[in-house]
């Protein structure tokens, strides 16, 4: 079991490894960074220096924080995780960890976790993307929710884009979150359709929470 600093900065979630910040990104299938390899909880991983044209330099520009790389599910999927944003602490282990709370089942598409939420009494499949500062809901009913301003975001292979957002009550299990949701560009929206999903839930659900992320057991624990 290893405990690491967990940092929310400028709407993004980072883990500190050997004094360097890495974006904690369940929405990315592959990791990359300045170093050729990294070690977490005694396990060593080889990583590339970019992903789909996204370099560490560009990543740092997009998130507004100088970081050393991105941790995707090719690395995160080897561990159990307890994310405690109330204390700024990530617990990582190759052994099973436990967290008291409701267990939400996860499926996956191309290595990215998916779960089911309820919006306005309807069920929708959504990607879990802790690398996203806001959430996304690809549905015409989005405009029926209160306006929350525009946001500039980014995605590997697409770069930066701007979206208008709305405040949407989203039910995940027995918990209701009020999430700022935008609309993805058409190319990314088409990818969601391939996975039979209707949006992305970003890292807002982690704020002021303790959550267990157990990808090897296909579960999220609130």
C-alpha cells in the first residue's frame, strides 16, 4: 500500500510522484510523460513521451499547471485506489482495498470505465473521466437546464475547444451531484455513439468526497 499526495488545481486532478505532478486521468487509455518509466507501489511501467500528438508541454499549457505527465488506465488499471480529496491523499495498492459506501458497477470501452447515471428520471451510460474538469451530456435536453457559462477544454487528438455549459442534476447510485455539463465536438460525440454512451462524467464528483476506484473489480465505491 502506498499513499501519495492528491492535488486539485485549476479544475484538474494530479498525483505527486517523486516531487512531480501527473494528471490522474481515467479517461485516457494510455499514459505518457517526461520520463521513460515510472514506479508506483513497487510496480514499474514504461511510458511514451506523447499520446495522439499530445505532449507534456502541450498538456501543461492546456491544464494551466506545470506537470510531468499523464497517468492513464494502462497504469491505473493495475491497482486499487482510494481517492480522498478531503485530505489530499491517494492510497494505491496491488492488494484489494475497501471503502465503506455504495458500489457502482463499471464496464469499459477501449480501457475507459463506463457507468450508468440518471438524469431527469432517464438512465444514461457515461464514461468516467477524472481528467475532465467538467462533464458532458450529448442530449438535446441539455439546453433545458440552467445556463452555467462557457468553458475552454481540450482532448487528445482534438486539441482545445469551447463549449456552453448547463447545471445538470445527475444521480449516481443514491447520490445526486449537480454537475456543469457541456457538449463535445462532433468527432468526440461520434466516439461516444460507438460506445453506446451519452456523455462523460468528469472529476467534479470527486470534490469533497472519498471514493474508491477499483478497476480490476470493475467497481466504483461512493
